[in-house]
C-alpha cells in the first residue's frame, strides 16, 4: 500500500513528487529518501519547506495523488 503525491510548494512554487509506502522499504522517486513507513514529514527539495501529511493544510498543496494497494 502506498501513494505518490505531486505537491506544489506554497513558498517557492516548485512542483515535486514524493512517494509514501507502508509496511515495506521504499525509496522516494522525488528525493531518493529511504524509509520503512510513510509516517514522516515531506520536505520541498528546493526551499526545504516542511509538509506534514497529518495536518489539514497538507491537502491544499497536493496537486495530484496516485494510490495503490
């Protein structure tokens, strides 16, 4: 189970992708970060602005989402 988010940074305007997986090791296609779960924050690769998927404002910055089981 996982998702790929396409996010438009509200600070610098860059559009970037970040993949999130649950229950397996994965590497984000956008930043290359290795993780075992999708519970962490997402950072803009240009200006380093932090996005927290658990905060309601996160959805406002998501341009597109692809989810899979």
